C-alpha cells in the first residue's frame, strides 16, 4: 500500500511539473501573439496615415462638401 501511495505521489508531482511547463509555454505563446497583434495595429495605423497624407486637397474638399442634388438638369445650390 505504501509503495502505491509513493508511486501516485510521484505521478502527481510529475504531472504538476509538466503542467507548470505547459502553462509557461502557453503564457509565452500568448505574449508572442499579443506582441504580433500590437505590431499589426501599428502597421495598419501607419498605412492609414500614409493614405491620408497622399490625399490631395481636392479629394479632401470633395469629402467635406455636401452631396449635390440635381433638379431638372441644374445643380441645386444651398
């Protein structure tokens, strides 16, 4: 009986040790994923800001002006 308890105790310790190792691996993998996500976010922001820098004044003015509605072939003013 004592030998069986010692054997089980050793198995439990081995499992706990392996569990700690696996947890460390998972935490490391999670950290790596979070770093990659932040890098992608910053790259996307960089791309967007470059896009905005490339926009010329005319396209910005077109985006800011209200939509034009035509009535009977003449542009509506106001």
